[in-house]
C-alpha cells in the first residue's frame, strides 16, 4: 500500500512566501507616510477649531453688545478682538485650545512641531478685514508633514 503524507511541499511553501513578499513590497510604500498624513489631518482639525473659535468669539461679542474692537473673555481667557473677531497677534491663540506639545504658534501661524519640515506643515490666521471674517490659509505642503 502507498502511504500518502499530508502537508505542503517545499516548492509550495517557497511560492507562498514569494507571493507574500511581493504583496508586502507593493503595499509597504502605501503605509510609509501614515504619520505625515496623520499630522496633516490633525492640522486640518486644528484649522477647523480655529475657525469655530473665531466665530464663537464673534457671537459672544455680538451677544454682549460690545463694540467691534472690545475684548471678550472666554473660559477665563481674555481674547483681543479686531473688527469683531480675534486678532491674529494674540487673540486667536487665547480663543482656541490646542495641545502645545503637538502644535506651536508664531505670528498668526499654527505649526506642527514634530513634522518633517515645520515651516511647510502649518497654516496661518489673518485678522478680519471688515466686513469679511478672518481668513485661514491651507496647509502649505501636506507632504512635508
């Protein structure tokens, strides 16, 4: 009687390993820059928070009946205002809450501190020019995050 053994031959195992290696080589580059994409997404979230904080500060100023340049207090922080919105110099930094270990600020810009090129992975907030709300720029270069 012939006794057949069960299992895989060496050739079959090598072919499977080869196929897995090819798949890994194709898929690896797609996952290589996930941290940069995550930093850019976090910066997008902060940008949305900045726009919301500016709008809420404006609403608070209007609700309190204050003049367009009067400061408002948000959660105990005094927010400097100009043309009805937080100023880029200091007001917006007081109006929005963010993680100072992840983001830094400099002259109206919000920067991801641990990005590949911090000067490119940032957006800016500009003072409101009546009758328009403040402007925020897009991220300068998402690939540098």
